[in-house]
């Protein structure tokens, strides 16, 4: 689902995609295998999405988060917020 480049330039598209999934009743699975570049803006959108889903009692699961995504999240201390620790590999 996530593109290879998740940066401020793509933030509007990412936000629209996440907003469309926000109220989805089933678990949302985010496939992040293709992510090669990610910046703080994209990580903040993803963190807000994960938080809002959790607060609504809904689940987000990560499928194959890329090393780039994991490294950026770890560097910014956001891996816990994004709930990457239980990601399927």
C-alpha cells in the first residue's frame, strides 16, 4: 500500500488514503515493503493514523515494514508509536 517514497511531497495523497481507511471496521494492514524514503511528515501522518485507530478500538497491522521505514522510525523514537514492534516480517 505505501509507495517507495513517503515524504512531504506525497503527504496529501497519503493523508487521503489513510483518512479513507480511518473508520474501516476490519484491521487495516499497511504493506510497507516498498518504502525506500520516508520523512518526518509521513511518519507523523502514520503515527496519527495508528493512534486514532487504536483510540477507536480498531487495529492496524504492519506487513513487511522496510528497513528504511524501521530505521527512520527508530531514529525519531517513533517505532513504538507506530506499533512496528509486532510487524509481520
